[in-house]
């Protein structure tokens, strides 16, 4: 009888832990999904402002700026020759113990704040999708970590990772999200397409040559084959 009571007590502790952890993760998921919607709304607002400029029809024909809703967890922002893809992961993650943010008092005061959803931001060339160049490369320029309190920090390139790394102070709000998207666009505009090294394009197979210029298996990417000092010091 005593063994049964002890087992029941242990099970109750287990059930309590299960419920608490599951509820917390659901809160993180909900907060991340709501944050992702803010990103989507702000991106559409930026497009609407662009369209309100004089001569919008001519502008959109030459230099398009548009949002495409790909799924509940993904949308793209196309501008000029680039696309930014915002993609929310459906799972919840814990920040690695050796990450700098884990040493902050914000996490030490409540360890559950270290559980986050993630919104990835990728940069692709718009022609990669237009011409179905499946071998082209995209680049992860930022990962936005959002906890159940909607506080966030960003691992990323250039100013994306430098200006948005205060987990305690930064919270998902329209103003902040607008700044993040603006920074992502500015970084992308400065992240230019470079000619690949000569040695990388000297050989073609017969099959590649038979295909059209748009579908042949030659990778195109903004930094393909090159390594820059700025990239070496800002990698995730």
C-alpha cells in the first residue's frame, strides 16, 4: 500500500512537470506566432506606403516591392532583384547554455525565459525563383528568438545582430519590427552579387550545356566562393 502511495506521488510530480512544461511551450509558440503576424503586417504596411508614392504603377513595373504569403509560417518580401523570406519554425527551442544571453540576469531570474520560438530571415535572388534555378544559394541573414513574454534578440549579420541583442529590453512591437525589417532590407541592398571565381565556372557537363541558361546547374549566390573579413567576424 505504501509503495502504491509513493508511486502515485511520484506520478503526480511527473504530471505536474509535464503540464507546466507543455503550457510554457504553448505560450512560447503562441507568442512567436503572434510576433510573426506582426512581421507580416509591417511588411504589408511598407509595401502599401511604397505603392502610395507618385507614379506607383511605373515604379512597381520597374522596381517591384511586394509581399507574398506562402503559408501560415512563411511569407516573402520582394524588392528589386532580391527576396527576403521570413520563416517561422513550428517548434520551441531552448537557448544553448554557452550562449552569451544565458549569462544575463533576465534569464537567471526566470530560466523559462530561455525557451524561444525562432523566425528565420533568408535572402535569395528573385531570379532564382523566377527562373526556377534550384541550385542557387540563399543566405540566412538573421534568426529572431522570441520568448513567451515576446521579448526577443537576434543572431545575425551586420547591424541585425549588433543592434538587437538586448533580450531584457527589446520586445516585439510594431515600431521595433519596422526597424528590423528596414535593417534587413538595407543590409540586403548592400550585400551585392559577386562574380564567382573563374575556376568554378570553367567546366560544364553536356547536360548542363543542353539546358537553358536559366536552369543549368550553375549555382548563383551573392558570396559564392568568396570569404570576406566582415563575414568572418559576423557568422552565427
